[in-house]
C-alpha cells in the first residue's frame, strides 16, 4: 500500500484543506491544498487508465505550470517516474533524453507542440493546457487499486545539463525528495506562512525541488511564474507578499539595476537566496544598501539540491560563504591524497545524507564514479574557515594549472567583477605551450564602460598574485548562458579556440 509518509500531500491537504498552496502569477488563479491533491488523484487515475504502471516513465515538456505538480504528485501516488524535460534544449538533445528515459507518455504544453512532435509519436502524448486536460483534473476520479511503494522507489529522473558530455538522468527516490523537503524546512526555518515565487524553470531541480517542494511540505504557498522580466519580478514579489525567494545570480544582476528594485522596500521579504552559481560579491552590496537579507546556497541535482544553511546575520560577515551543512546531512572536504582538508585548504566537496540521489539512469560507471562508500563526490572544490563556514572555490574540472600553480577562477572573477566598469566576467584556462594553461578572462563591460585589457590587468595586480592575472582578455557583448542561467564556459572555450580576435 501507499504509505502515509510517502503521500504527504494527502496529509497536508487533510491538515489544511483550504490553505492556499499554488498560485499562477499571470492569471491570479489559486489552488488550495485540497484542490491540488484532488487534481493529482484524478490525473493518477487517468494515467492508470492509460496503462501507466509502477516504474513507467511519464515525461513533461512545458513552461512553468500547475501541470508540473499534477504529474509529479500523480506519479508519486501510483509509483510512476516523473521526467521533466528541458524545453530549452535542441531537438537532438531532447531525442537523446527521450531515447534514454523511454517514457511511456509525454505531456506537453501547447507552446511546445512544435517541439514534441519532432522527437516522439503523437499517439504517446497528451496536452496539458486544453479543455480535455481540465476535464481530467476536475473529474473527481481517484485510484481504486492500491500500489506497493517504498522509500527507495524512484519518483523523478532529472537530467543534468550535459555541458561536458551526454546528459545524465539523476534518479531521485521518494526518500530523497521528502528528506530534502524536511531537511530544508527545518534547517531554513520555513513555515506555513512563507510564500515564494518560482521563476527558475521547473524542469530543473532548482525550480522544482529547491524551494517549491519544501514550501509545500511546510504548508506554505508557491507562486508559479514564467518569462523572467526584472521589473515584473519585483512587482510580483510585492503583490504576492513573498517572504523568501530564490534566483540565480544572472537574475539578481538584472533585478538590482531596475528602478522597481531601487524604489521597493519589499516589506514582507525575510531573505533573498542565490543559487545555481557563485554570486558576484557586488550583489551583496546592493541588498545591504537597502537593509535586505541576502545569502547564498549550494546545491546540485544529485543532492537534494539543498545542502547548506547560513544565517542571514552571518551572510554579510562571511560574504561568499554557503554556510554550514544542514541539520540532516554531512559534508567533508578531501584533498587529492584522500586526507581531510584543514581550514583554508582546498579539496573536493563530498556530501552525505538521505536527500542524495540513488543512481544515474542506465549509467553504472557514472554512478560508481559519483557514489563511493556512502559519499557523493560533487566535483566541486571547496574550503572551510576556522569557524566551520564552507566556501565553494570552483568546479574541479575548471581548476586552472598554470606554471605548476593551482588557480581557482572564482577568485579572479570576483575581483574583476568588483571593478565599477565591469558588468560580468568569466575566467577559464586555455592550452598554452609555455604555461600549460593560460588564465583567460571574458569580460562584459558596463553600459558606459570604456576599459582596456591593460587596465583590467593593472586592476588585478592590486589584489592578485602575478600568476593569477589573466594573460588573455576577450571583450564580449554578453556571456553565453546554460538553460538554467549559468555561464556556459564550454561555449567560451570553443569561442576562444576558434581563433576569434581577442584583446590582450
């Protein structure tokens, strides 16, 4: 039977049936906990009628929409596996994921119909924003056949970005998703009075699992939004009385420059969270000027994604820190020789906890590489200070070795970004005959900026050791981004290796 602890949505609906659970920012439509549980029951019954059984995959190609919750919770009730698809990928990439996951059914939003027809047969698809789907979700149907489910049964497969190879399907069990929710609620002090807006794409763990699911576990309210526009985002934060919000640094970079941000006091907001990538330190300054709490987090699809907590009171004093491990997970930093790193020493970050993923779908080798002796090897480099606060230094694969010295791009990026004439920057290592790798910076200037490469190098000399100063500097109109807003360093490397003209 489906245990009470697995179908926590039904229990939340029992505890607070009329409490507001989900809202649509654009339409102002609101669904209570009772309503979203009944929708999930009805969709689950419909899936069973379509032949979906325990272990079958049900995929979705849609912008942020209530249907994500319909299908996730419906799959959870019948033992199916929910596979959200990244609609920003190319058709070639979607074809690969479709072949790898082999979903039995694919839901699609009308906006994506032109895409879904290019990688699967229409007979195995269904529309999630038409009259027929509305009838299904409001049918009042329920599951009449009990399903034998356990903690370790898969609930989601979320595919990684695949920037260094083919995307990998991260299998998240009922155990992992619920423990991430419980751990986040208790560690971050979320309550049923908290409200957040979800702009991050819900095909990604940041949009679905970082705040949306934990808030629903707590009995709070999630506002669904699409098409991020910084001025509109500020308006929604205020009109929906949001108390906590998660954005990626690129979004914050756009938001703090708006008149709406400068004029707003955000009276209901408790804290702004940044995730997805290390945040430029000047963003902290913008929030501090307004007396608003701002802090960074750290996560990855394979672990929750939530892993650390920092009190807003410590966030300014420890700028750049992700805090300390949450209540129900552990973290260690291992040096290359396998020993534990001391305070200030850099090593690979390892995570352990019930929120971690089970395995990579149909990829045993990648699973063995990532999971070892109960620890998840994140591939991220980190350090801690004497007080136990953790700091992400960069990706292990992105570390630059130049002239025998280990160089961490993030330190250089933070410093270059602190220049008032610089809007955005990224640093990578490029092959170099003399140095092994040459520190290379890609810089986007502020609108009114007129800075030369020599001026940037001189600016770096005030703060950085000589071997860390970029040897090559490219000026770009904008930096390429991944579908979830991270700077795409693979594209930058390809750009430079193609021999495009540079400034040095």
